[in-house]
């Protein structure tokens, strides 16, 4: 397979739209204002120390997928 035909490559391609869909700053995230405020403090403290941010673990229920909103799926019926 030629390098040009590879589906996985480190270079950006024209159809790569992840950057426009993903929030670039914490202010672009919706909801969880308290968690975002704490995360901002953690990040700023690490920057001031000149260190990398320690590991951060986010805990909570997964968000419902939009295509499942309002649907009543039985156990095992998920796609």
C-alpha cells in the first residue's frame, strides 16, 4: 500500500474536521461549571510550577447518545 493511500497517517488531511468539532478551551465546554473551574485551577497551578499536569480522573455516568435520546432500549438492544 502506498503512503498516499494510507488511512492512518500523522499528517492532517483536508477531510479531518476533529479540530473544529472539539472544544479548544475549557470555556467552550458546556455544563459542569464547577468541574471546569477546578480543572482551570489545576492547569494554572501546574503552569506556574513549570510542571506537567498530574493525572486527572473524571468520574460519572456516561452521557446519553443523541440518537438514543427518548428511545426505550432493552438490555442488549444497544447498537
